[in-house]
C-alpha cells in the first residue's frame, strides 16, 4: 500500500518539482482504540505545496501532531531528509527544519510581536550560557543578528511596523500572520500550516493565499496546508490529499479531487458540502494585490 | 531589507550604541547610589538596623533566585528553601572553627572537614569560599533533583519540589553527626557584612538580568506563556527549566551561607515552610516575572514587620490614641497582601522592571499601530489555552 502510493505520486505530475524531502509510510495513531490516523503515506517533494482536506475529525490535526512530534505515532515510519523522526520530541524536529502553526492560535501572550518572533529566531544562533552571563561581544553580535533576522521575518508578513505591540493586541488575522512569522523564524525547510484561513473573510483569505505563495517562493519552502477553505486549497495547492476517518481516501490534483466521487461522498456524508465549484482555472491564476 | 529606524540602519545602530552608553551610565549611577547608601548605613545605623538592612539583601537574593526559577519559567517551586538550607549548612561547616566542631560533637564529618580551619584566612576570602561552596553544592543537588522534577508542570511540580524540601528538612533534623539535629549548628563566625551581602545582590541581579535579556530568558518566558508553542519553535523546555532551577539554586545556596554567617546559627526550623512562604509572598507581591519586583518585595517583607511593631505597641497621635494590640502587625501585613492581590493580581510590577533604560528593552517600544484602538485589551485568541490532553502528557 505504502510503496504503491509513493510510486504513484512520483509519476510526472506538474507538482513534481523536486526531491522527496519528507516521507511517511504506514503511519498510524490510535487513541485508546480509536484510530485517528491509519496507514498514512506521504512522499512530500522539495518545493511543493500540498493540501490536506477532510471533514472535521478526519485526522488532519492528528497528522500534524504526529509529524511535529507532539504525538508519537503508534505505527509506521516518518523520514525527513533521510532521517527517521517518528518519536523525536517537537523541539528536535523543529531544529531539523519542520515548523508549524496551530489551528487555535498559540502566541506568547505576554510578549511583544517582536519578542514572539525573536524567541523563535534565537533557537538558532543563540548565544551560549557564559557568553550571555558576561555580555561578551559575541553575545551582543548574536543578539543583534537575531533581532535583524526576526525583523526581516516580521517584514515578510507585513508586521514590521507593529513589532513593539503586545502580540495579543493584534487583530485576529494579524495574530495568524504572526504565528506564520514565528514559524518562519525557526528557519524551516518544511512549513505546516494548520487552518491558516480560519476566521478570515473571503478577501482576507485571498490575500493570505497570495502571501503563502510569496513566502513559498521567497524562502524556498515546502508547504503542507490543512484547511477547510476550499478556495484557498484549490488555488494554492498542486496536490491534495483527502482524509476521512483517519485514512487517505483520495489524492491528486485539484481538478482530480473535485471530480472524485469518494470525496464528494465523504463531504456529503459529513453533511458539510464544500463549495468546490467556486475556484476555477481563472481563479487559480487570479492574482491579489497585497492589501497590507 | 527592513526599513526601520529601529535596527539595521546606521541611525538605528547609533541609537542602540547611545542607548548602551546611557544604560551604562544609569548602572554606574545606581551602583554609586547603592554605595552611598551602604556607607551611610554603616556610619549611622545601629547594629540592629544594619543587620536588618543586611537581611534585606539576603532575602533579595533568594527572591531574585526564585524569580528566575519560578517567575520566568512558570515552574512553581516550593523547594527553594531546601537549597537555602544546603548552602547554609555547607557554608557553616566550612568556617566553624575546628575546636567548636569537636565541642559540638559532629562524628559524621570527614576528617578533613572536621579539622579544616579557615580562621587564619582573610575573613572575606573564607566567606567567599563558604558562599561558593554552599551555592555550588546547592546547584549540584538541583541538577540531580531537577532532572526528573522539571518534566512536571503546574501543581505537580509544586508538590514534588515541596517533597524535596521535606526531605532536606528530615535530613537536617536526623543527620545528627553532621547537622547536630534540631539543636542546629552554632559558633558560626559572623563574617557577613553589609558590603559583601549587597555585592552578592548585585552579582545575582546582574546574572539573572543577563539571562532574562537573552535567548535563554525569552525561551523560559515562552515556555511559561505557552508550553506547546514553545516546544513547536524548538525550545528544549526541560533544559531551560533545569538551567533556571540550577542557577536559582546556586544563588539561593549563596544566600544560605550569607545568612548563617550573619546570624551565627543554623537550625532546621529556619529552613522550612514559614521561610518558604515568606519568600513566595515576596516574589508574588513584587510580580512573578520581575527582578526589581522581587527586590522590592523582599525589602517590604523584611522591613514592614519591624516598622509595624511600633504600631502594635500602641501610639499617640494627638487626639487619637491607640492602645497596644499584639498581632496587629501580622493582620495589617496580611490585609495589605490581600488588597494587592485583589487590585493588582500580577503583583506590584508584573513582568516589568523599573528603570527600562537601566534594564534594557524588556518590552520594546510601546507604541501602538494606527488602526488599533488604544483600549484594545490584550485578549487571547479563542481557544488559545486549549491544550489537548495528549499533548499535556508529553512535557519532557
């Protein structure tokens, strides 16, 4: 099953832009008998944008938690850059280059916008203990580099002017962007976005779609997006996986997914009809000006 | 590149350099003021008052240590006073003269320690050895105890660290051959003076402040603010907590050694719940994440009972006169704490520091962006604190 999917997805689809970077084979996670994720296979290629959709409770967040180490998979293997990462703690996985955002925003509430990002930035190239205690010149140099790089990441999300503001005083949409800036500050090669458009209106979602595309290009990222908003998924992703009851029930290009009867059934069965007719080919080519 | 006058641009660099000079100037001025105050205290205060001022310093060291250990990381430690005891006994056993050690009958002491005689040393050198040894042993024990305990969070870690305190207490009472049990050690030379106590305050505040203003401090605060997010950005929470625990234990151990070399005795009763809760009140009163708050809290809690004692004795204020009401001092203090907690639950300082120019950019620029109403209250996004049960189980 696993080898079949990997073989299938490496066929010359337009999405195939690079080397495999993150592979999962037969990954499962059970909670006391409930199989939240089962037989999950992935062959994520360098530079692609993969969408993961599915009804509520389909296992999307479990998938992210398993990849990022917040949950230990109960079966299967996850290999990142040739290294087995299943079972590693989250901080080690982040250090290897996988960053994530959260479905429920998790900012550092008491900190400024800059400090939220600077904290993440400091996980790479932070000064050592004695350098810090004695305020050595090397400490000051490293702190300055961290701050500059953190400000660059804030600027990439259009948040540089707000660097001094308490993070939680930002409007909801900007809090989501701050989470993305913070994730970027860990200098990842793979970015996992968990419902980045949740709570956004159509215009904000369109802007966000363009923003993710820009970040993807600018930082050379490989992106996995979990999202309910079909317009974002259909415009952004080259490849989509559909999860239902913890299993991949379909995988393919947006056009293939739209036409897949299993997908439609899964959504209808869940009494949750996605507006899949909306994003047309024109829609995907449509560009949105940055409104920030 | 970012177009900000804040950093990166030559203007920003120049500004940060001038801010550095300014900060240095404020630090020098503060040290000079402290020096002047100590010179005044030494010259004009009576012996009792000088001891009180010294005690403020010792309590400030403990409170600042607890600010690092618990305030920054959110790991509520009830075991801090256990490290005070370790530092106290270690320091005392190093400096008590050998004839007193044999007089007190301490058969548990190794030969070298029983005969160790530091009385020929310069006083301050002997005290330095006692403090560093006391702090060092406390730090070592903290590393051993903290490795398993720092995996815990919330009330679990509070109860577990309290267990550590109880163990230290039991050892102090029952290891008669070394600690002389409940009677405690006496004849500890009075080596601690005003200047050395405040020198250690300066060292402690400096070290904790440097940690706070670095990647270490930010990672600690981050793990306190949102454990899950901290781990997601790569914070090794266990290591950061352990660092805070060990460094806090070191300075608390130093304070223990300073304390017994001021009061001359070391008895187990001084290192138990009363002291524990006093120090916690100091830190909570000052603000759990604030170094200056800890210093202010320690000052208030050390001095207020002394001044309120006059109130207890009754006083005559012209038309009003009060008789003596014993117990009034405690009641007034307790009501004060309750009022602070009701009206300023974050403590007097919260996470903030006095003299931002001195203490650096703890909270960079407070300016608000256009379009954000100034009364926008800092509220969390919905669901921000919902931690899945399964996530919570994996802290370490």
